[in-house]
C-alpha cells in the first residue's frame, strides 16, 4: 500500500469518527429537546391549573394519551418529584421557579450541544473535502510501472 493510500485510509477513519460523534450528539440533542419540552409543558400546566381556580374541571393524564376528568381542589400547591423517588407537596409558585431554573439549565445544555454539533459538522465537511481531494489525486496519478 502506498503512502497516499495509507493517508486516504486514515482520512476516512477520521471522517468515520466525526460521523459517529455527530450521530451521538444528535441523539443527545433529541433527548435534551424532549426534556425541555417536558419541563415547559409542566410549567404551563401548573400555571394554567393555578389560574383555573378551585372547583374547575381539569383533565388528568393517565397514560397512553388517555385522561380522566377531575375537579381542582387545592390550586396553590402540587406534588413534585425532587429525585430518588422523593416527592414533596409544595407551592406551585416555588415549583414554577424550580422549573424555570431547570429550563434555563437545559436550554444552556442544548445550546452547548448545538455549538459542538455545528463545529463537528464543519470539521467533518472539511475532512470529507480533504479525503475527496486526496482520492482524486490518487486516481489521477499513474499506477506503479506505468508511464505518464
């Protein structure tokens, strides 16, 4: 194998690594987006529940896009998970503040992933162009033993 072919193989290996990293980051980005949507939905639901007031008819999700009708009783407090299977009963206003902090953190993470993804895509494009250029140069050069 010639030096040029070896360089081409290395270049392709680097390009493959970039593509794997891009795919992994894209998956992370999807997970972060889902988490952000969930937090925004929770914030909106808590806010709307509080504004609906006591005695309002509300729909309670039970899974698989199914709901039951219920009547609101306490509209200034709700249960919230604080991790490790711990749930507290706290004021909705405080919960919204916690959600806002999480939303900010998730948004920052999403932005960081987006920037990293864009950088990797730029590098992959440059690597792809370099590999293509090297391949074309190897194709246009005469084979060993041939005269040009």
